[in-house]
C-alpha cells in the first residue's frame, strides 16, 4: 500500500532564495508549456516535448530532468481537467464553469509543487539532510525534520518521486512510500461498530464517544467567524477567511487522524474487525434542522472513513460496510424498529422491551451486529463458490 510522508525542510536564507527561484522558474515554464499545448493541441508528453523542451531549457535554464518534469506536469494537468469535464465536475457543456475550464490553457501558481526524481534529489537519512537540484546549482546539506515514526518509514520504504512544495512560507518535501500490508485477520472475534454522528463525531460499540464539548464549541466558533467574514465581503476579510479555512481543515484532519488511530488500535488489540456505515449520501439521508445541517456539512466524514480504512489495512484489521438504514431506530436487544424509540437526540428507549441506552451507542451495537452478519454471509458465499468450482 502507498503512504505519503511529508517532511519539513530547514533551509538557510540563501538556500530558501534558491529554492524559491527554482520553484518559480519551473512553474513559469510549465505555464508556458500549457499555453503551447492548448494552441497546438499537444496534450501528450512526447508530442509536447517536441514543441517545448529546447526552449524551456534555454529560456528558464532548467536541467534536462526538470524540463521533462515540467512538461509531464503540464500533460497531467490537462488529463485531470479532461477527466473532471467528463465527470461533470465543472457542470454541463455550455455552462460558464465548463466553458472557462475548457476554453483556456492551464495556469500554474508560482509556488505549485514540483516533482523531483532520484537524479535531482538524494537523501542522507543519517545526517537528516538532502541534496537537491536548483537553478542556482546543486544545494547540499539542506536539513529536514519530521516525526521519528515518519522518518523511519521514509528511510525504509521511499519509492519514486518526491514533490517540493512551499506552503505558508515553509518548505516541505512530500515523498511516496510503498509499505507491505499486514496479513489480514481472516477470523475476527467480532466487530467493533462505529456510528458517525453530529454531536459525537464517532461512537463505538465499546461505549467510547469521540468528540466532546470542547471540540463542538470550537466548531461553533469556526462557523460564526466564517459567517462573519463572508458577510463583510472585503479583500482583507476574504484573505483572512482563506487563511482560517486552512487552519480549520488542518485541525479537523488532525482530529480525524487521532480518532481513526484509536479505533483501529482497539480493534487490533481485541482481534476484531471494524464495521462502518456506508458513507455514500450521508448528507442527503440526514433530515435535520438548519443549525444541525451546518454542523453536519462542516465535518469531513469521508476523510475519517478513509483514515480508518487505510490504518486498518496497514494493521491487518478487516473493515466491512453496512447499510445504515434504521440503525438509530432499531433496538440492539430485541431488534424492534420504531421512530418512537428515539424520544430525544441522545436517548434510546425501546417501546417493546424497555431497553434504555445512549442513542449513539445503541446505533453502534446495531452496526457491529450487521457487520458480523455481512462478514459471515460473505465467508459463506466464498465457501459456496469454491465448492461449486471444485
């Protein structure tokens, strides 16, 4: 499986200037190549190389490998635009967004990421430095740092290209690592059900709720500040809103990483699998009041599900997806389904057997039960297919 490791560079002022000039030159060259590709309708690397390679090297002083990567980056960008147009990401043909996307060449930001291969970049893991090509010559001894676990993964599993990127005045290298998957647990001792919600981001069938008042208060503050800045409609307000949106996204991502890590660790420790709701259409399925809709749309549930899936795959923990229909109205004891079983958001009280529990935990028990049923049915169908083949 592929993992992406991001390490922070610690360049000196002179090295920073060289890196900035290199990134600017590479993206200028890529933007010019994108214009040529649009005019000549040359969207493949070999075709575009014939029109642009020599001039890129002469005008911007890029090395052979850097020029090749600038051309390939341009072609990849057009491939992405074509796929987005085909999938309706820019609306229907004739729409303004569709016309803007298809009617002009691609433009790269001055600080957009630039790929580096092993000819342009070498790692010295013991010294924690890199040697990197720039338009001012080869920079040696550029220090980098990161978490010990990430650096160990980088040293042992890095493969392929690395991307140089500048974000907020800080320099990073983003490297791709190929890690062997753990042997999957083919005989789980049950399933840990995970219910995703609004008040509690995730609740497990073990009785643990991942959220809390502090996070919810912060989410409410983010929503109010976002609304306030949107109403001002000034240049400084838009700039501040953009900066704050990045900070909010990073905080949410960090919380999702922590939640997924704890869930996968608990499932691995107890020898169980993980049962998740099918996330497709979660926002369309929920019928909520207006304040709750804002809270629902402000959390990246798909990101949380993806984090759980890849961490579980790395740990060898099986993950199954179940139909979420009526999990919040079904009694986990007698299986009676009734809308009246939910007298309030947090309370579940069965009208048949009298079972009372926190609503999110009751739903997570139902998800765990359905997960085990899906797993057993899948194992039985696989055994039946093997019998028929034999």
